[in-house]
C-alpha cells in the first residue's frame, strides 16, 4: 500500500497527464490493492514449523509496566484506535492509526486510582470499552468509543480481583453477551449489557488471560503457571468435552502461556464460518514465541518468532484492511515496556515460504486429513495438501458449484504419508469450487474460491 501511495503522489505531480488519465490510473492502482487484500490465505493454515519476522513498528508510550492490548475498528480505518493498559501508573495508552508517533492523551479515571489497570475488552457492536482494575478497586470500568466518556463501572459485591484481572466477551447463540473477569484462580461471569453478576467458576489451572469464541461457544484459558497448554470451557464455565478433551498444546509451551487471540479471517469470511486459528504467547524471558493452533482441530501448526521481542503478556489482532497494512496487524507487548506491530501480510508470506511442493513420504501420519487449499481465494493456481494414515487408493477431484467434475488431481494407490498437489485453474471462470478426497473409508470435501 505504501508503494500505491507513492504512485498516486507521482500521478498528481505529473501535470502533463490529463485529469481523466490520472483518475483512471489511480482507480486501477486502488483496484489492484483491493484484489491483493482479497487474495489472502485462508484461515486454515498448513503446518509451517518455525518462522521469524522483524517488527514493522515499535511503540513506546507513557505507560509503565504495560500489559494488555486491544483494537477498536472505526468506521473510517484511518481513525482506528489501539489501547494498551499500564499497571504501574494506572492508565491506558491510546494510539491512533498510523500508530507510530501518534499516541493520544492517555485514558485515566478515578476508578483506576491505587490499583493495577490490567485487562481490556471492546464490544465492537456497541462501541464500548471495558477495563478491568485490580484490587483494591476490583471493578470493571466502561467507556464509550471513540470519545472515551466514562459510562459506568460494576463488579460482584465483595469481589477481590487481586493483581491482574483480565477480560473477554462472548456473544451467546441467543444474542446475549457475557463478560468474563479472570482473577488468579477463578472467573466471574457478568451480563455485559447490565453488568449484573451471573455466576463464577474455577478453571483447572492458574490463569490470567482468556479468549472467547462466538462460533463454537467456547472460552479458551491458557495455563499461565504450569505449561500444560490451553483449557476449554463452555459459556457457563463447565468443562468443554465435545473434542474428547478440553486441553490442547500440552507439549508445546516452554514458558508461561499468556496472551491469546482467536483469528477468524474476516477479510475472507465476513460471517464467521468456524475456520481459523488460535495464537498464544509463549512468555520466555530472553524471547517470546507465538504458538499457532488450528481452531477446528486444536492441532499445533507452528511457531512465530518476532525478532527482539521477549517476555510477552498481551497480544492482539486487527485483522482488517488498513492503508499501510492490507491484511491488518498483529500486536505483541514487548518486555512490559513497548508494543510491536507486524503486518499479517508479512506473517502469511513467511508461512507461504516454508510450504513446499515436494511429496513427503517420510512422515507417517496417524490419521487421514484433507487440508484447506492455499492460497484461498486463488488465481491462477493453488496447493492442496492431504495426509493418509495407511496405504490406500486415493482419489482427489475438483468440482464446480453445480457438482460437475472439472479436474482429477490424484487417482492412484499411495502409501501412508503427507502429500501436496497443485491445481491450476486454466480457463475456469471465477466462482466457488469444491475438492473431494476418497481414501478407503475416508471421504472429505472442502471449498475454495477462484478470483479472477
């Protein structure tokens, strides 16, 4: 997008060009950028091992001992706001896009006094900002957006939020919203709109951060203290059991599991369809890793390292188009002092780099799986990966939206292993296509989009 801006500037400078030609060129460049933004990878990422990226921006604001991060999506993306809580000097940093050198007046309030300002959550539907404050205040303060006018505060009578309460908001299937407040060993549940206390529950392990998943009606809670992974709960706080276990990542973390986000790929899926991934910070003192898990299977996909970042508590994502970031940004707190931003486009490009077209028969997968094609949407080619747990006759075929077969990709017996094939669209029109695998009793179909 920076390059597009430079071209537009040069067009305006070129006085010898006709106004009609200048406008045409600008519209063409903007259309190219929109297509680029739409052609992002699908939410279902391949396994990518370990990748490393450099930060795009590092922000050092007025806060001392910063912790949690959250974004507000403004109607005009140039007014996007980022909020960062600061525990030691009881304030919230406010940053306006383009963020760098653009810190606004800090948010303070009488409810913050003499207490650690720690957790943060935003209800994008109602433009409300929620801040959790530790003891002795032990309260949730609510502010309107974008003017940051104090609205109210609430808590459970006699609540002790201790030192580092955090927040997440879940929209139930009936439309009601719950807000969850974490303490050192328990979680309070409130009605978000009224602030009324509903109930409490005690997770199995120590906690600080949480993430809500509206589509699956789940609460994800990383184990902050014991490196045993992420635990999953139902909206009422009962243990989630539909996957056979309510724990994942038990053998992944080498330090405290802290910040957590759920990425739903909104630029591809304006309505959440359940695809995506979960990111959790692995809080090492010398550096921080960010562990990626498949949102559907909870499989560990890989590890992201951001150069120079360490001791990460809070992370956040703004997965929408910004003028300089076609796929939005990923944000991570760095050593309690600063916040770094990395464009999602840069991260997705790196994941792309480690994916190869070489058939790998050395791995012996334990199960059968068809992965989401990458990239998706695509033009003109995409890659499809699949795993088979035993020697089978494999059929992999592509169909159009009417069920007509358009391509046979695989039709032969293959030993157990993980494979990848290319599909080139050639003369096919834009639209939705389906690819279907049959391997023994295993049958699965996935959708992909060709965007001309």
